[in-house]
C-alpha cells in the first residue's frame, strides 16, 4: 500500500505539533497532576477548618469583658493568638488533637480578623 505524495509532510507536521503542544502543556502547568490536586485539597481543608476556628475565637473574644489585644507581632499577642487557636481548633475524628497547620492558619487569621 502506497501513501499519497502529500501525506508525509502532513504526518511530519502533525507529529511535530503534538510534541510541541505536549512540551508547552507541561512547561506552562496546563496539565494538572495528581500531586497538585492533592495539595490543593489539603490547603482547602486546612483553610476551612482554620476559618471555623477563627470565627469561633473572634466570637469568644468579642463576648469577653476584658478582651486581649491580638493585633501585631509582639510575643504576648502571638502567644494569646496561638492559645486561642489551640482552644478553638477542633480535632477531627480519629485524631487526639487538631493539626498544627490548622492551628497556625487559625492564629494567622486571628491576627488579620481583629
């Protein structure tokens, strides 16, 4: 079986185009890998838990008569934020304590929210 005369340049162009497209797709992160998806899910899960923690802590601080100052990066304010984050972060079923990532994200949100 013989191919028509114009088939060779067409096949060569199609193969080259497919190769260039594959290189561009991977170099520009157009292709989502499983590891990227897992890390985004992990970040979303931590942010959701930290948001709930921060909302509960802010509500508690607003109800307090003598509310501590949580703004800034002084050691006292940081210690109070971390203590509140540890108190109001919820441990998931099967875990004895909340994740450290959730506690630190909650403490950061407390610095921003108040």
